[in-house]
């Protein structure tokens, strides 16, 4: 049983953490390069938020937004 768990340990430390080890070594030479994934995710989230706000504004201009407090059955 011990060999099974050591096999899992070996798999994660030597195989699954290869990208993390690469980013850890890259951080010593380039902080921006090591954090490129974070920058990409922030840009994706910002674009998604702008799209969502645009769609909310579009629905409000078309009077499709139901802002009545009784719009939900649990608020009656």
C-alpha cells in the first residue's frame, strides 16, 4: 500500500508539476513572463465583464428588463 501512495507522489512531483517548476524557474529571470497566465486571465475576465455590462445596457434600453420587486415568486 505504501508503494501505491509513493507512486502517486512520484507522479505528481515529477510529471504533473512540470509546468509549475518551469514557471518557478522563469520567475527568477522574468517576473512578467512567469505571471503571463495571470495577465491573460485578467484580460479575459475584463473582456467578459465589459461584454456582460454591454448586454445589460442593451436589454435595459429595449425595456426587456423586469425590475419589479415581484418578478421573483419568493419576493411576493
